[in-house]
C-alpha cells in the first residue's frame, strides 16, 4: 500500500534512511522537514505486515518537480515498488513541465531504472557526492509541459 508519509512514520523512516544510505542518510529532523516542507510530496510503501519497505520524496517549485529521494529496502527491490512509488509522485503534476533528479554516475542500477522511466541526462555535476563522484542530472518531461506549450502557442 502506498500512502502519504505522516509524522508517526518518522522513527521507521529515519531507521530505513540509515539502513539504505549510511553516512549520507537524512536524520529524523531532516525527514520531518521533508514531510512538512512546502511543496513536498512524501509517500511511503508498507508491506503486508505494516512495515515500511520504501518511500519517495519530491519538491515542487514553479514548473519543476525535483525528485529528492526514492528508496526501497533491499529485499523489496526488483518487485516494481520503485516504479509504483514514482508513478504515485507523477500523479497531479499538471502544473509542472519536468521532473529533475541527480544520480551518481556509479549507480548503474538507478541509471537503468531512470532511463527505462523516460529520464534523460541533461547535465553533469562534478564532485557532487561526498565520495567525489559525479552526479548526472536527469530530466523527464511531464504531460503538463505539452499542454503549457500548446496553450502558450495558441494564446
């Protein structure tokens, strides 16, 4: 089941962040900021036992939706969960023209996932991550972009 994150999820989300991201994990205060922050959408997935097995977070500013985090517990990977989380965040993006994200150039599985989900590399950020690796900036045009372009052209 995918649902909006709530403050009661904070301990489980912070623990999952630590498990999945180690030194780069968001602490509980940062997770709280993402749940409560303006323009944020934070969704979680619960397994059949009520345990969180994944989550995703976006921030919308103007016509850009920034995918801040998508994370899935190791034993839940390759089940389509990441796609379902992303699909949930693509709902109600009518005013946005594109979704952006950064991903490490060394994260081959994430790169494959994003390319399969219609994201394209548009830029490179050298030395972006703590380990010095580059980030690829990826973009996916959203359906609202076509509508906005048509409306502008016909005004």
